[in-house]
């Protein structure tokens, strides 16, 4: 999961991890909010 989040952080200018209020505290449920797509550089 950390590798995925790091990749998202590389591609977006702002990344937030958000736990829904309706989610139980012991649940691993989380949303990744990503804003400001930077695009991908092609090789």
C-alpha cells in the first residue's frame, strides 16, 4: 500500500488520506484524495 501511495504522491501535487466518519475505528478503510495531476513523463 505504501508503494501505491508514494506513486500517487509523485503524480499529484496534493495527496490526503481520509478516513470516512462512518467507518469503524478498527477498520482499515481509507480514501486517497489526490488533487493537481502533474501528468506522466514518457520514456
